[in-house]
C-alpha cells in the first residue's frame, strides 16, 4: 500500500490545484463583469440589477450559455437591442472564463 502513496498524493495535489485554478478563473471573470456590466446588471449569485430592465446574469439560462455562437459573439462584440447597453468585447481566454463563470452561477428564474 505504501508504494501507492506518492501517486495518490500527486493525484490529490493536482485535483486541489485544478479546483483552485477554476476558482481563480471564476473570480477573474466576475471581476471583469463587475467592471463592465454591474452598472446595470447583477453579475453575481445574489442581488438585484441596478437597472430593473437588465436581467441578473444568474438568470441568463443554460440554453444561451451552451449556444455554440455565444462565446464567439462575446469575442466579436456582444451587444443588445437596448441602446444604452455598450458593446462588450472579450479575448478568447476572457470569453471562456466569462462563459464558465456564468454557467457556474445559473439558477432557475423565480416566479413573480
């Protein structure tokens, strides 16, 4: 059993550092969204949007976030039909981080 201990330790270290990397990526994405979008949208797991017409990001819905075109639209410049919403443009790494973060915070919309 002792001969397996180093391998198990290595797996444990890799697993824990992988989880920390994901947390860092999510925090980085949340910080980007706070800077770019929080003036109108609630960008975290809680809170209401400052602009009542702007949906909280936790209610975007899985369909949009798993749409293959969504990440490309973030890279090309995501905008809305709302004139007040500026175009948001992300590099590939940032777009991947943002999509990962948004997927992680999704919850079903609560009925009114």
